[in-house]
C-alpha cells in the first residue's frame, strides 16, 4: 500500500492488480483497510500481510469439554396442555442479536387473527406481530424466521387448536442438546468459502494438494539443477583440473624419452672417440 502524495495505491503482490483510493479506504477480498488517523507523505508505504503467522498463533483456549458451547442458545417447547399437534422443529439462529432472550417468545394460535382475519399465530414477546398459518394447507411444515432476535429460523408443523402455545425460551442448561456442535461439524462439508463454492474440507484438501505439487516441483527442480551443477563441475575439471593418472603417464613417457636421448648422446660420443683413435 503506497501513498504518492495525493492517492493511496493498493497492490496485490500475487496478482499484480492495483486499486486506488484517495482516502486510503479499501474493501477487497473480504479485507477492510482504513487509514484511521495521522498524515502521510509521498512515498509512505505499508506492507499488509493479513494471514502472516496465523497458524502459529493458534492456541488451545478450552481444555474442559463442559465449556464447549455444544447446545443452541434457544430451545422450543409445546406445553402439555395444548390440545393440538403443532410442534416446532429445526430451530437455528444465524446471529446473536438479542440473544439471550430477555423474555420468552410465545406463539399463540388463533383461528382468526385480530389483525389479518386469517388463521395463525399471535407473537407475544420478541418481535411481536402475527404469523399466518393455515393448518389445512401448511400442516406438513412452514418455515418461519424472526428477524432481529438471533434471526431465529424454525419449522412449524401439525394442526394446532385455538389457544395452543408454542414457546421459544433460553436454553439455560443445554443438557442433552448438541445442535450447535452438529452445526459446527456440518461446516466441514458446507460451501462457505470461495464465494460459497467450497467447504472447509475441500479447501483444506485443495491446499494440501497444492502444497504437495509445489514441493514435488521444487524437488524435481533441485534434482535438475544439481545434475547441471555436477556436469558443469566435471566440464571445468576436464579443462582446468589436474588428472593424476594422466600426469603420471606423461611423466613416465618423458622419462623414457630422456633416457633414449641420453643413449643417443652416449653412442655419438663413442663414435666420435672411435674416429679420433683411427687417426692417431
């Protein structure tokens, strides 16, 4: 991230893509970058490494299983006094807004709702209001979401009778409830990464595969470069190096040549003396 005196430029070191912003505010690849305070001079820069040493910073925060939030924060129930068969199932929350609940949320069934004139549930507590529900056509299940209260989502099924209640309350002890743990385990296979196209498991497998390929390529490149280095060293030694076997053979050859030359000198000297003796 570089400031040229008037504009900030953010460069992706991997792709080379450059983004500019006069105020130094960027929202890119899920990362928010802000120049919060102070003044900058031309040439000032920042190196941003959002994942630097992320894995090495992992620590164990909980060692007691009882401290794991395995249960959902809200539980649904139907009082035993209900005359109908309506039940709530599949209760989940996608946020923690207004969770824990300040009071129970009660859905009371009316054959004719005061506001709409249709059959359904009057909501007491929480967001309030009315939820239409027709047992004749929706008894197999209707999905309902309560915005602003954990965005609680659940399915109402069955045939209620007038005055029947369905109650959403805080899960105070969570005994025997592992819905949150199951939802966490489902993230392994749920497409939540790369724009919703890949799961944690797929991304992990892809990362391991990519690292394995890069390591194998590096090993192959190292083997090739090592072979080239050895070849270059052999070529250099053949030109500039000393071969002891070759030098020993040359020394023996030169010794024999010297001895032969000495015999020629001896023979020439004898011939010369013989000629001199012939004229005495």
